[in-house]
């Protein structure tokens, strides 16, 4: 436990006290470079897969739209509510 008050002594002279608070992590794990790079590569692959899936799904909806949805039926002026 590195917590405590530290004082530097040189040649009989003492410096001002330094109080250190250090919180130890109980459930921490150490992650090395290969693990981090694996996580990053998996994230990039998952993002690309998701982007391709969204592109394929939205690309199929274009053929289903009918041209009739672009037209509007206009109502004559005397049929409008006042």
C-alpha cells in the first residue's frame, strides 16, 4: 500500500511533507498490446460488417418504390374546408 506521508531527507535537511493517496483497484486486469490490437481489429471488422449490411438492406428498398407515390391528387378549390 503506497499511501502515506513522504518526506525527503538530504544531508540532515527535511523537505516539506508530501501526502500520497493511492487507490488500489480490486477488480482490475492488465491488458497487453496484442489484446488491445485484437479488440481494435474486431471492432473495425464489426463496423465494416454493419456498414455493408445497412448498405445491402437499404439498396434493396429502392426497387420496391412505385412511381405513383411521387404524384399528388389535387383537390378543387370548392372542395376545401373553410
